[in-house]
C-alpha cells in the first residue's frame, strides 16, 4: 500500500502567542505553510516547556565562528 502523505513546510513569522486560557495555561502560535495555509499549533505548559528546551538545544549548535545575522 502506498503512503499518500505529503510534507508541508511552514515557518514562524512572528513572536506572538495567543493565550487562550491562563488557568490552565493554554495558547496557540501560528505557522504559515508553503501552501499559504495557516497552521495553528496549540500549546499547554508542558508542550511550551518542551519546545523551549528543543529551541535551546538548537541554538547551542551555533558555531561561534559562523554566527548568522538576524
């Protein structure tokens, strides 16, 4: 059986996260896909902390001699 899955790439274009609830903490961030569709990523506290940890690990891979300009 062939897989009918398709890869969609998306990018984060801002730094705003919508807070849906404060107790419990629930929010959402928007990604813009290569197909022009907005993908909403829902976050709770655990997911946000896990994402933050992954981003810190990602940033730790930056080579000091090859800093990218932001």
